[in-house]
C-alpha cells in the first residue's frame, strides 16, 4: 500500500519510506556565495564583475573586454575586495550580472 513499505518496527507497524528520488538536480545559480578567486587573477575590488576560471574558481573580468552575459557570472560584494587566492563574497547570477 505504501511506497517502499517492506519492513516493520518492534510493535509490528509498517515502516513507510515515502521519499521518492528526485528526477532533477538542484543547482544554485543565484545568491551570495563565498567563492575562491584564482591565484593568477588580479585583486577583485568591491563591485567588480567576475567570470569563471579553472577548477571552479572565479577571476576578475577585465574592463577592456566586452561584458557579455555568456561570460559574466557575478559581482564582488566583499566590502574590501578579494585578493588572489582568497575566498570572498560573490553575488552569483548566472542569468547575467
């Protein structure tokens, strides 16, 4: 009668596991996260745009290149900025910053 009801407890009551595995994966694409700035990056100042780097890190988006939605993943919201190789707050917005 119940999903995955195949065992009973000490008193003979059916143990019900009503959890079904999800058919999609949750992925955070918006919010403030502490992300690591690549060691090869310049210091990321407050308010600067960031883009993806290798190994799940972020790097400063250079002001001389075009800020397109397929490159920018967020903006630095760490009040003092983030030095290369350190972690800091990034307002992640993969739908465009």
